[in-house]
């Protein structure tokens, strides 16, 4: 039981340490909206809604339909 608690604490410590790294600037979200032909009417208002959330909550929103943006 003690070994299990030690392992959990060690994993928590490693996870916490890994979360301390951050890049400068605001957080960024990539909104990928590529479709296979049919473009649903809700996509355009959905993009605007996410962008508004970004403005209100301090994060940048990039939008794309280009799958090459993922690496």
C-alpha cells in the first residue's frame, strides 16, 4: 500500500512539474473545419462563436480547413 501511495505521489509530482512549462503569449486554439463536401450551415456561426469566446477569455483562435496545419 505504501508503494502505491509513493507511486501516485511521484506521478503527481512529475505531472505537476511538466505543467509548469509555458510559452509566452496568449493560449491558442486551432479550429479545424474541413468537410468532405457538405458544409453544414452551423459551421460559420460556430467559428464566430469560438472567436468571440477567445476575445472574451483571452485566447487566440486560428481557423483552417487545411489538414497540412497539423504536424
